[in-house]
């Protein structure tokens, strides 16, 4: 029985903890905050309940596999999963609106043709077919295997972009924005694709074409909601860990991974207490003070991503009045000037016309009674630092802008507001320790490997990386995959290449 110390209680770290405990290890999780879940948080106010992190699940097979492999009760026996249909409604700057059905390629094509004009569905379907090719080419090395030593092969973009013939040359889309302009050839379809990238914290102007995997995953495997809120999923994973005798120590901030005889040998907590361990799983963003020597990746490895990544601005609204019967769970109100929004978000400024996602779950657990409604507004924004999100005036102005734009999705929104709670990258930074309140994007192939994350196996023996800041990146599904890979590496050894 090995002693394993896990730093952080996010979903990726807890996935690793549960799997390692099942394999017969003694696992202790050290979490700096007072609770589990990491970014999968919850806010409650006078009978209203809100998710403060992810609002939907797009690849439930990852969580299903975790529950199958760690106990008798399935995922569906521990939480109530429901498919969201339609998957989303999209409101574009020209006033066009379209509702896209859940996990129905033909239904999406029909809806786009009806709303945007004949041919729109065919162009989007053709794009998704190419995205499927990219998925088939990259799925295993990008998502289901530990990062290979020759990870440079993932620097090649797997998306088979169409050849655009011009008089003197042939061009192919290399970025999300170029796919929108050259292949989709409709400003609204381009905005639809840009919105997927932006929601994951990716700049459409520079994100590789392989980001086509993101809408492919959603429209192929569906959008799912957990009744009671997504926090219920984190609770179920935590309870599975406890059932497997994982020990949790909350309010315990790890300041340093202890090294002894050239390998990870435990963790040092605030105050100097040292907890010895045979292996350490780092489930938070690595930084110089935490890891021995400041850097455990060699010149040929993927380094910790430098620079500022965007965060999330969230407005939680307690509303009077019942949710109308035909309300849609998720509506995206697209920016009237997507280029300006992208320039602001990735240039460290506040966007004047943000894209806002409006979540209106039809869930009695989120409201005090049927005469009220809980609504969440979310926008991708520049991180804390370039923008001072602690400034009350800045916070309020941007919250007002989101409410104004969300009014297109929620009838009489402003007049219905009883209470408003604002959460910004400043709160994310304070609660999770992520610099600037940044949210890690998923790993992507292409762009010479610029969108990969550090591998789960590090240069320091006994130290492994799990969670959104490691391979294969951020998001509930990707973080869960990272925990699975770490458990495989610990149990089966460094030669583990993923489950087959």
C-alpha cells in the first residue's frame, strides 16, 4: 500500500484519488479551501441555488466510467442526469434566432436552414464531418493517452481544412476564425463557431482549426444537466472518494512538494508541517514556489503555459415571476462586434459588447418555489490584473451590460430582479489560487503544440499532474480524463498508455 498525497480537491484530482484508492493505496487529499469541487462551485441565497462553474456536461462517458470502475453504484444511481433539449438557442446581432436540438446532426441542419437560409445546414454539416475526422485522428493521443514523449506529432493540426483556390495560390483554414470566414461563409455561422471557442477561453483568431472538436463533442455526445445543479456531480465524486476511504484535509494549503533522494516524498503545509508520501499528485496549477527547483519539465517537454488566460464573469440573478413554459435552458446572445470583443478579452480590456450565455434550468431545486426563477449569466473576460475586477464601478458596469444583453433571452428581465450576485476572475483567483482567476482551456492539437498542457508524468519521480492545468486540459470531461491517466501511470507504471 503506497501513501499518496493529492494537492487540491478539484474534479480531476478527486478522480485520481478515487481510482488510486480502489487500487489499494492510502490516499489523502489536501485542499486549501473549506470544500471540494474546485471550480465546480455553488452559491445559495434565500432559497435560490446557482452553479458558479460549469453549467452543463458534454461528455458524460468520462464520469460514467469513473463510477463503474470505483464502486457498485453507477453515475445515474448517484445523480440525476437529464439531456437538455434544445441544446441551446442562439441570438445573433442581426436579430436572427435559432434553436439547435440536442445530439441530432440532421435536426441541427434543418434548424439552421430554416433560420439562416438554404445551404446553411449543409455547410455546418460539412464542417462537422471534417471535425469528426479530426476527432478520429487525434482522440486517442490527445485525450486517452498520457502525453507522448514525441508529443511534437500533436503539433500538426488534424482538421482536414478545405482547399480554397485563388488565382495564384491555394489556402486552407488554420484557425477557428478562418474556418468561419472561408468554409462556413456566413457571419452567423462564424459567430456560432467563434462562440464555442470563446466559451472555452480560446481566441478564435489564433486557436487552431482543431478546436472544431469542441462543437463536435457537444453536438455528437449531447448536452447534459445534473438536477440540483452541477455541484451535485462534484458531491457525488467526493462521496465516492469517501466511500473508498480517501481522507480529505480541508483548509490545508500546500506550499511545497517535498523532495528527498531525487523524488517526491510528501508535501509541506502552511506552518511548516510535513506530510510524508510515496507519491504526490498535483491537482492545481504548478508554479515555481510549489515544485522543487521551480521547474520539473525539461527542454523537450511541454512547459507550464505562460501569459494571461481569460476568466469568467458571472452574474447570478434571483428573479420574481415563474419561468415561462417554453423557456430554453441555455441561450447564447452573440456579440454585435465579435472582432472587438475578442480584441478586448485577449488584449486585457473590458468588452463593450460581450457574448453572454444565459442559463435558465427548469429545476425546482434551484428556486424557492414556482413563482421565482434562478438565472445565471456568464461571459468570458480578461483576467484579474489587466482588468481590476475588484473595482466596484467596473464590476457593476459590466454586470449591467450583461443584464441588458440577456434581456433578449429573458422577457422583462431587469424588472424581475430581486437580488444580484456578481462573481469575477478576482473571486476565482481568491478561491482557487489560479493566477488572475484564469480558467484552463482544453488541450488542442496543431499550432506546433502551443495548445498542449504539461504531461501527467513529470521529470521528478513520484510527482504526477492531474486536473485542468495538465494534459489533456480544462473542462469537466478533460479534467476527469487527466485523473484517469494519472491513476493508470501510478498503478501500472510509466509505460501505461491508456485503457483499450
